[in-house]
C-alpha cells in the first residue's frame, strides 16, 4: 500500500511516500521510500527542488514557475520519472494525506476530502491565510493527476485540541468573541498527539492513565497538557503566535503594547503582523538568528544579546510548563520534541531544573547524548523525561491507513 503525504507551508511544500508491505501498519515509523521538498523563498520566480529516495538517490534542481500548483506537480512527477523514480505510474498511489493547519471548530478528527470538506477548509482561510489555500492547492494537484476517485484525507493540526475544556479555550474578552470563532484553537496537534502515543508505548503504559506535557520546540514552539490522551491545555491560541518565545515569533506579549505601537508609531495591522511573526523571538532579541544553534554559538563567544535571548526562551518555557502542570494537577512524563527539543541538551536541562522540586531528576549522561525515543530521567526520578523524534508525516500516514480500513 502506497501512502503519499503532503505537508504544505507558506513558502514550501514537503512530501513523502510510505510503502507498506501487505497493507500492514508497522508499530514503529518506517523510512519513507521517497521524500521531496520544494522551497520558493530564496529567489523570485525560482523554486528549489530537493528529492531523495531510500536507495540513496538525491536530486537537486531549480524550477522556474510562479504557479505553486505547477511546482507541486513537477515535484510529484519525480515519483514516477527522472532518476528518483520509485513508482511505475501515479496510479500506484493508494491514498493521499494532507496536513491541514486549521480545521477550526468543525473538524475534530481526520476526514476524507469531499467537495464539502474542501469548501469548509476554504471557509477557514481567514484563520490561516498562508496555509489553508496551500493545502487546497495540494488537493487540486492530486485531483489533476489521479482524479477525484482517489481517497484523500485531511489531517488537522488543530483537531487534537478541540476537546479542550471551554475554560481553557475561551479568551476572557467579550462573550461575543466566542460566537465569532475567536477562541484558543491550538496547533502542532499532530505532533503533540503522536508524541503522547509514542510516550505511552515507550513507558509501556496506557495513554488513558497518563498525565503528560509535550514540549514541541522547533522554529514554532508550543506545549500541550495531555490527560487520558486528550489535550486539556496548550500554549498556542487563536493563531500560532501565542505562548512561548519562538524563532522569529514573539509568543505572548501584553496586548497593550500593540495598542501603544498603533497610537504612538502609527503601526498598521500588516506592520504588527511582520514585527510579531518575523522580527521577534530569538531573532528579534539576539539580532543574530532565529536558529538556536547560532544563538548558542554566539553565547559562547560572549554575545550578551544572545544570552538574553536564551534566558528569555528558558524563562518562558519554564513558565509555560508550570501552567500546563497546573492544568494537569500532576505529571507522569515531560516530553521534548522537534529541532530544539530533540537536540538541545542545554535547553532540556535548563527547563527541567525548575521542576526538581517534583522529584524530577534528569540523568545528565543520558541527556547529553540526545537519544531518540528514550527516557532520559534517572531510575529514581518521580517524573519520566522523554526525548521523542516527532514524525508528523508518519502520523498523517497512519490516519490515512485507519480511515481506509474503517470504511
Ligand atoms: P520546524 O518547526 O521548522 O519544523 P525544526 O523542528 O526543524 O523546525 O526545528 C528548528 C530549530 O531546531 C532551529 O531553531 C534549530 O536551531 C534547532 N536545532 C536543530 N538542531 C539543533 C541542535 N543540535 N542544537 C540546538 N538546536 C537545534
């Protein structure tokens, strides 16, 4: 069974193909047979294509087209043509899964794509202007190649958080906000849910008996408080801007600052959007980079703004974990995932330090090795600490498999 996964970003389109033997879902994530990425941020009118296969073939190309649909089509063609070919023909694809960033209140779980579902995703564009249209384009490309009969599945980044208690999901503004759809949606849900499931497997315990905090620390950062397998609180909100400090995003700031900037400096909505989403966070404070590795390097060279950036990052992370802890009322495991969470032993150690009063003890030797899918707490720690390699694409592929087999 061949499952194609499409993960569309605002300036990139990632994709991979999983080939499952005898239709069986393996218990651990397999390597994709083919992986591709197309990036159109670097040069106007030129997109960079990178493709690799499990057999070790790597293809790099520059494509000139301004149409995202056409670029995605060219990317997918490398599945059945050129040196990266892994399929004889596109018809060998059995199902396609799409990561859809915003499912609003409507989509509480993954769903087969129908004309109605597409219309509903389009109607949510206002909430995710850079992402939802890109997802719809991906669905269109697949329809162009394989027709409307091939099953396509929408897997939502918001779905995991839709069961959050109303008190956690509602902003204390006027009540009418709720009717307008202004509420906490939360994001990174595919990753938080996947990590929770992996954690239960690793710990050999049932998800319904666990209280977990998952720390997804990549370019975007968010936390989730997970009780009995459900997200009961999360740091991202109406948009992915709320919560922790991130690579280029500020995370939560006093909304009064925005009013001040509008009144004093005549900031427009677009300027506020730009400053909060692109010129803040690690990049904004350090003035160096949004990349944690570069912050760490600058810090060891004595750069004081890099030090401040890291200190704010840790302060915010600890506060966020504290808030999630309060929502859970206890903790069985703290989980670190994504680029920073999986690789930065310094960030993990600093975050954990504040929670030693819980009896949480990190094993420094295990932590420094940044092992994948392992427990890095000491044997006598009262709280387990796990590093889990997030595999959103595989989580989407699993959703496809389940949907196909439940019908
Ligand atoms: P995205 O959210 O775009 O998927 P990633 O999950 O790849 O991002 O995370 C990107 C972040 O991970 C960057 O800040 C990068 O610096 C950080 N990162 C990757 N490797 C390391 C490392 N070895 N040490 C510290 N940070 C790392």
